[in-house]
C-alpha cells in the first residue's frame, strides 16, 4: 500500500470537515483527554495485556480503546494543523 497516497486521500476527504470547526471547537479537540475512570480502565487492561492475562472480552475491549485512541490522535493532529493555519492567517 502506498502510504503517501493513503494519507493524501485521507486528508483530502477529511479537511473539509475540519474547516467547519470554529477555533474553540478545534481547541477542545486538541485538549481532549479520557476521564480518570476510563484512563484507569485502559491502564488496567494494558497491565493485564503485558502480563498475558486478558480474557477474550478484555482483549476486544482493549483493541477498541486502542482503535479509538488512534482515531482521537488523528483528530487532534488535524485540529492542531487547523489552529496553526488560522494563526498564520
């Protein structure tokens, strides 16, 4: 798979959505963090994963959190770019 083409296509498809965001909304995305309860659950699952103690259900749950984390990281990176472009304008 051509990673550059994939990222270019992803950006082309998602950039218009980010142009809808206000500066305040972009800042809220950048500043987003899991609440303490969720963070504790993820840390517990990570510990169990490192020790090889996850049940099948926990493994699926942990994979879901990992997928969500990647998605949120992408959103935050794109929101940072929007803010940087707004600052340059």
